[in-house]
C-alpha cells in the first residue's frame, strides 16, 4: 500500500482488512486470545473516547457471557 493519501486504493484496503479479520478469527478459533482481549486490542484507538449509554451492568454481563463462550 502506498503511504501517500492521494493513492488510496479501496480494493487494497479491503484486502488488508480481510487478511486482518482472518488472522483475528484464527486466533479466536485456536484459543490464542479471548473475545474481550481481541476487542480491547482492536479498539485501542477508541480508548477513552467512547462512552456507553444505558445500563452498564447489562453490558458487563453480556461481555462476560461472550468471553465465557
């Protein structure tokens, strides 16, 4: 991929995202990472910028259930 913003290719970007998604799914499948850890890893750029609206206990319970799968 080109570092110059003027030469952005949506096809190349889609291929990069598909490759990253496949790697993430493989890590989840072989138990190399939990869903919660992967979510934190992929959401690093959002840390501190996102706030949840609604009952936080419900969200925490859902996250725990998904992590236990």
